C-alpha cells in the first residue's frame, strides 16, 4: 500500500520501519529492570528505554534525511514544527502505562512540512497494530480505515484524568451528553481508539509530540484537532486540546450546553 503522494513514499516506508523496529526493541526489553527517573513531578516519569528508543530513531533520521529537523519529547530536542521539514517523535507514549501495565503504550512519529502534517504513524506496541497515513487516507496495518462518527449521545469520549478531575472546559457537562468517559493514559492509544470508532473524541492536556501523528491520522474522517477554546493548534508547548468531529465543532470553555 502506498500513499498518493509518491514524493512521500520513501519517508513513509522509512517511518514505518523505524517505528516497527522501536516496538520490537521495547517488546524485547519488557522484562528489563528499568531505570526510572522523575521529570517534573513524582507522577511524570521517564525510563532509560524512552531515551534509548528516541536516540536510535533520531540517529536513523539524521543518517537518512540529514537536512530534516527533529522535535522530540526527551532531552530537549526542540525544532519549531512550522520551520521546514520536521519529524515529530514520541518514543514511548504512555510511559506510566509502560512501567505499571506493560500495556497501553505507543511509539509515535509524524512528519510535517512548514507546519502541515504529511505523515502520521502510531504503533500500538502490545497489540502489534500499526496505524499510518498521509492525511488523505489512514490504515491499520494493511486495512484502509473507514470512520463515520456516531452522535455524541451514542458514544464514549476519551479524556485525560487531569482534565476530567479539574472539570477543564466543562468536561463534566459534556460527560452527561455521552454514554461515558474513558481515561487510558496514552494519547496515542486514544487516537487509535478514535480511528477504530471506540471513542467519539479525545480531550487532553498535550504537547505537540502527543498529537502530531494522531491529528494527521484522524483528518481524513472529518476530524479536527483544536485548542480547547476552539482556536487552531499552534504546536507551542503543553496545552489543552481536543480532537473531535469537525461538524461538531464545540468550544468547551464557552459552551456549557453542548
Ligand atoms: P507520555 O507518556 O509520553 O509522557 C497521559 O495522560 C498522556 O499525556 C500520555 O500520552 C502522556 O505522554 C501525556 N503527557 C504529556 N505530558 C505529561 C506529563 N507532564 N505527565 C504525564 N503525562 C503527560
Ligand atoms: Ca513523558
Ligand atoms: Ca506522549
Ligand atoms: Ca513519551
């Protein structure tokens, strides 16, 4: 299977390979004694494997596409996504799940040109499901995905526990208008759940590497990713964002009667 834009096929095949290799590496090291460190707080953790996977993927990008730039979560690898050809990497998304559950974590890689998403890849490592796309079409492994959002009243929503417990943007009110609320703890897995029709939308406090791939993958199905106030993404730092069906564009912080 190839994306329509032939120019991007080399980069797509490269990205799928490095992400699959990273998933295999993580699986091979699942039983290791992890070196675990705190980043900003006792519940914001990173392991030696986050750094190892990130370093390995960055080395391959630099070797294969030396003129491209990189934005990645660990070790302050920060290139502005709006400036040139940029790979956006989250080596382990759901690090806490990786540590505690050995499940519900993802490797995510996206490729942007001047701020426009061209490729998105999310590997659900433990289920061996690779989601990939070019913003026009999205696939799970070799299956082209079809997705039509159901009405909110017949759907579940995905949230970050932090946003839910602080009622950010009136999420409590929204929770009364859907069948229920789920908080999995991995942005990547939440995006795969949107793609599989398991949740209607996702509301979370995220950094660019948390949503860069997901935003590309859900775009073909009329989904949009916006700041919680309904304004466009700016990919600057960590902020509250929502990924929702475009035709249900809601401004949570202003509209309490959704
Ligand atoms: P991470 O595991 O790559 O850090 C958990 O709700 C989701 O939010 C995960 O996708 C997690 O990604 C992300 N997240 C972003 N910033 C975080 C932080 N400071 N602490 C915990 N999770 C964070
Ligand atoms: Ca992290
Ligand atoms: Ca993440
Ligand atoms: Ca991460």
